[in-house]
C-alpha cells in the first residue's frame, strides 16, 4: 500500500490524480516516505516522465517530511523505551567491551581521537568487521585514501572467497577527501548520504577521519565556517543513526601540543565533534605495538583505560 504522505508530497509537483501517482509508486515498490527519500531521482523522473530537477525536488521534500519528528517532545517513559531498543556493537577488545557493557551502543556518535599511527583506523575497521560478521552492513567514508580492503579481511578473519560472496555487497566505501565535497555528500536534502544509507541500511557509519579534509586550513582560518560544516556532517550521521538504530563512528587526528604545560594534544579539526559525540575515546602509544584506549567523555559511564596490543588481527586486550 502506497502511503498517503508519499502521494501528497508528489502531487504538489504533478498534475495527476492521486490514484495515478499511487499506481506509479506501486510499480516502483515505493510505499513509505522513507522509501521515497531513499529512491533515485532519475528513476522517479523516468517513471513519471518528468524532469530530473522536479524529481529531485520530490525526493528532497520526502526527506524533509521523513526527518520531521526528530525533535518532538518525548516523555521519560518513551526515552527509556528508546534506550531499551539500543544494540551494542562489540569491538572484540575484551576488556574494553566489558567496561562498555558489551560494546559501542547504537543511536550514538562515538568519537575516537589520537595521533597518527595510534590505531584509529584499525579500531574502525575492527568494529566494521564485527558488524559484517553478524550479517550487518557498513557504510565507510574514507577521507584519507587509506582504506585497505585486505586489512579489513585480515582483521575480520574472513577468507577472500567468503568476503566476496557473503560480505561483498554489505560493505560500501566512499572515498571523499575534500571538505566541501564531504559536506555536500552529507547534505540532508541534496546530498547522497541519506539515500545511500536508507538503501544499504548500515548498522555502522564510519567517517575516517573527520579532520583530514579540514587539514589544509590553518588553525584559525575560517573556523566558524568549518565548524558549521563538521556539525552539519555529524548531525546528518546522528539523525540517521538515532532513527535507524545504528552507530556513527568518527575518527579525529590530534597533534602533540608543543606547549608541554597545556593539554598534551591539540585538535586538528574544529572541536564540534567533542560536543556532538556521545562517547569520546582517545587512543595513544604506549610502546611499539602497545596502546592505551581511554573513555574520556560519556553521559552514563565512568572513565576507564585499557591496555591493548595492535596485532595482525587488530586491537586485542
Ligand atoms: N597487519 C598488521 N599487523 C599489525 N599491525 C598493523 C598491521 N597493519 C597495520 N598495523 C599497524 O597499525 C598502525 C596504524 O594504525 P592506523 O592506520 O589505525 O593508525 P591511525 O590512528 O588511523 O593513523 P592516522 O592518523 O595516520 O590515520 C601502524 O602502527 C601499523 O604498524
Ligand atoms: Mg587512520
């Protein structure tokens, strides 16, 4: 059954009867606003014989409608219900998962920061591999041009044949290295992220890293604009993740702070991640293969530190 809202959004742009519109959507298999929000404008354009521009407007309006209600008032009972629906995604690092009550909770953004080579990407791949093993999907945005499919397979312990046949379509990588392109991709109305996410239904959305695209800017150069861009990106991810019970995992670089009396690290990206992330972890060097992961900020958990080792199968501890 094609929902009334789907017809309503469309009829503003077309001179067709509601029944005619519903019939076309029925053939396309589009029933809900989410379906329409996830559809490709070129397909809609072809099906109705309209311009792609008009079709893009229809999809954009569907997205707007579909994302309404995100800020509706909620009672404590509803909030507790919402929390009960949360899943946890294990990292596979035993001591870490134990502290976290099983792993990283969904409907959140988890930020992980650390210096180059600390293991941020390894951590992200490890979480992705766990989701894939459980039959879930992963949308992985690589801004560093550094993603290695071999390494993902190695960390997951998948054999290549298995990876191709059973996992192949459930892992989608997006390489976007430039800040404006990244922001455009995550634009809630015009960008491709939401449609892609609604089609793939990822259990985890990774951005590795959020800071790399913003590196060409100097520390104070266009800071408000950069902060707005990062906030826009993270809010789009958070919105998808809260509505679809998924996890947003975002890495950030930090640099050693030359001022030894101040903070040990200084942020490379604008600090909005700090405010938007529900849980924030740091990962630091302890030795050649040893690392320390620490929970630095959480609304409902005490801080902790675990020592881990970076191995061929990822982080272990
Ligand atoms: N197959 C492997 N076995 C063991 N360690 C590995 C393997 N592959 C990579 N590593 C280690 O992983 C580390 C790099 O980790 P990672 O790429 O996650 O760093 P990062 O924190 O993402 O750094 P950057 O900020 O540069 O992106 C290196 O120290 C490397 O030695
Ligand atoms: Mg990395």
